[in-house]
C-alpha cells in the first residue's frame, strides 16, 4: 500500500509509553519516549535518548520543521514529591522547582538537539512549539508564566521571546495561519482569531461554554475547532475573518478525549481533535457509533462518511493525513493495545505500524513533511 503512494519513506514521529504501572499518572508519563517509524512499519527508533538524564525525565514527540529535517521534542521532568502530591490531590501543581518542561529542536540526521526554550528563558514550562509559516526564522510557543499559559513568538535560535497576547487569560491551542499573518488560539475555552502581533482580536461567539483546539485549514480559508459542553463537543468551522461559523458534524456523544493509561488518571486522558486533509476539502475526526469510537470524515458541505466499522469497545484516535493526502494514519485499540495504523484515506487496507505489547501505547503521532 505505502509503496504504491510513495509515502513509505516518510517518517512518523510519535511517543511510546507504559500504561499500566502502579503509582498513577506520573509513574507512566515518566516512561514516555519520542520515537519515529516509517509509514510501512520499518525503521523504528528512539529519538534524543541523551535527554534522559534522570529517572523522572521523559521525552515526547511534538512535531516537525516544514522541511522535515528537525523534530520538535518536549523533554519533561517532575520531582517525585510533587508527583505524589498531584496524585493525592488529583490536580496539577506546575510550579518552578517541581516541574521543568522544555522544547528542543532535534536534527534527525545528526542527533544534535538544541533547547530553544532555555535561551533567554521566560518560563520553566514551555510547550506548543511550532514553526511560523512563511517565516523560517520564527517560532511560536506557549510558556507558563505566573500560572497562565501565554502565546509567545521567538527567533529560531531562541532569542527575542515576545508575548503576542493583548489580554489576560489561560491561552492554549495557539497556531499561525499558513501565510503567517494571523493567529488562532483558545483562551479560557473560548476561541479567538487575531493578527500575528495579537492585535485586531476577534472572539468567535458560539454560545457554548467549551471551545478549543482551533486549527487552520491548509489553504488558510477556514479555522476548525470543537465546541459544545465539556464532554460532548463537535467539529465547527469559521472563516479566517471570523464569519460564517457553523457546526460541521456531530460526534454522537463521544466525550472527545482518549484515555491513554490503563490505571486511574486524574486528568482523564488527552484531547482527540479533528485534522484537515492537505487539500482543505475534508475534515477527519472520531465519533461514537454504537459502542465504538470510529474514524469519520466530512466535507465542508456536510457530506459525512464512516471509515471504520469496529467491534464494541474499540477506540480510534488522532487521525492524520499524509502530506500527499493518500494515506491516513491513526491510533486504534482494535488489537487490544493502543497501536498506530496506516490505511488508505477511505479506511481500506489498514496496516499496523507499531508492535507494542499489552501495557504500552503509541500516541501523538505526526507525519514528516514533504521535502525531507
């Protein structure tokens, strides 16, 4: 299948972790390791093992540079005492000295890693890094400052860190439009669009209390996000100028997050949000059908297709299209373990590309861009 489309040479970055260790969330999170595997299931290897310097260190794959040469790697550390406190109180306590979360740029060919969030440091907790579209010398990221996640930009070498927000609040899901001129983010679970410098901010009024994870369409004409109540959100779209908002599909009562541990998790899991096709014509997402969570896709005019038909209890999560638009990669528990699979875009000819045993998971996968 992959050979026919020419996508077999593309790497898929993802994270492996244990899911059944006693001790709760932190005990399992500390086993996370950033990895890559080819789309045909070969060439699996761990990335940046040199960053694991302490038993409480972990790495997570977080994305790619536009040319596919650099991988974005999050390296985290949490004190054992703080992990025990969080488990007891069932909440995060992300304070300096208790947490350290930095984002590195890793040259996949040479293995050289650079901690860009440590340069002119503004926070002990830095996530959400992305390469600014149309500006190869600029990055965006989300540092945690005085308990609030802020939308920042910085130079490629980590210098000139700048807060682009013009208002207070907890900001997340921050990204730039394909032309680099606009930004989108959700703040206190409301979606906003703004110019790249944070001016001309427009709140997208949905009437719903829970709105998050805005994503620009590849052609820059639309922003997709999910909206509703906390455990029942659906895909919405709005034009890049903030007009034309509408609900695009229904998720059938799906809670919208995927549990990724097999032990109790006070944070419940990780968000399972839709993704665009490269041609901006389709939105791929997951929805509850009967007793399973299935892969779905919908066109912008509302034509919906169910791509998988599973046994009760099977979960699908995190669908993503290959750069050429010919393959879909996704997570699935169809064999009882959270594995990564690749299939044709209509869901046919699925192939498992990870081979993890029970008590392990493959999560947060991302295709290497064209041009590597």
